[in-house]
């Protein structure tokens, strides 16, 4: 098992399966967006930000002639496939924003993640999110939790507009954006492929393998919760 050295200046964390339950994303957020996609497009389709996302989705679909109803069906198919398409993530984030405002749900964050993030922030570590969900959706999940608004803990957010999470180049871009050398950044994720990509970019990593949600173990340090992770100390 690898250890985390004493050079950590920033922590970058994934959300799904890491700070937050996979079931919350797949059993609450995804169905909410799925059920409302058609009505949302019909109601908000003329708004510039929504129209831009719809146009991008048409281009990615390979059929720019799709009308709004057909495009809504296509987007719902992408939800079923858990497609990491930027326009889909943008539209989902917009729909979820309505749900948060209406009090339909709260963002789920594990209590161990909250305690650790607050502690690390208090120690002066810079904290960032890197998720395939849009930046707007990231801010919503952490802004509407049972623990209150957690967004003040974070110094920045990254999504698929930076690049795919399974490609090392994305992590090099984040390192450059935050101004910290790769070996000064600690990446937390449940995904073996994401961990491998971050390590290939020179980052230090810990794979979260939460009981009941664990993916196969990859290279490097592993932990079952944030309580076992101590930046600048060996991870055991």
C-alpha cells in the first residue's frame, strides 16, 4: 500500500461513492431529472442557457435535426446509460436546482466526509471538487445538506469541461489551474480508473472503498471512510 507524504497542499475529491452515497445519485437525483426532462425543456427551452445545452446535446447525439421531444427521449436514454455528457450534466443540474429550491430533497454527504472536510479546511488545506456532474450541480449538493451550506469549505470546482475523469491530462490541467504541483495534491475517489489517471499525472491518491459500495481495489492507499484519511500522514 502506498502512503501519502507530507507535501499535501490541496485535496481534490470526487462526489458519487466518495463524499456522497451512490444510491442518492442513482435513486434520487437521476430519477428526478428523468421524470422532469420533457417538461423542463418545454418550459425553459427558450432560455439562452438551456437552449445552448440543448444545441450541444443535439450535436453530441449525431442528429442535429432532433426536435425537443425527441431530444428529451435521447437525454433520458443518456441518463439510463449514466452517460458523462456535458450538456446532459448541465441540464440535470438545472432540473435539480428546482428540486433543491422546492425542498424535494437535500444533498447527501456522509458525516465522516463533513467532519474531515471541515477539519482539513481549518488546517489551511485548499479543498476542491472534481465530479462528472456540472459545477452548478456540485454546488447544489454541498449547498443544501443536512449539515447546512458546505460550499464555503471549497476553493474551486471542476467538471467534465476540464476533461474526462479517467484521463491523466485532466489532472494535469487541474494542477495547473490551482497552482499546486501534482505531488502536492491528494485525490479521493471510489473509482479505480480515476485513481489510476490521477496517479499517472503524478498525484497522490486514496481510493474510498465504502462498505456496500466498494469498487475493486486499485493501486495506492485505500480507506473505508474519510476518518481514516490524514493528509500529510501515512494512510493506513
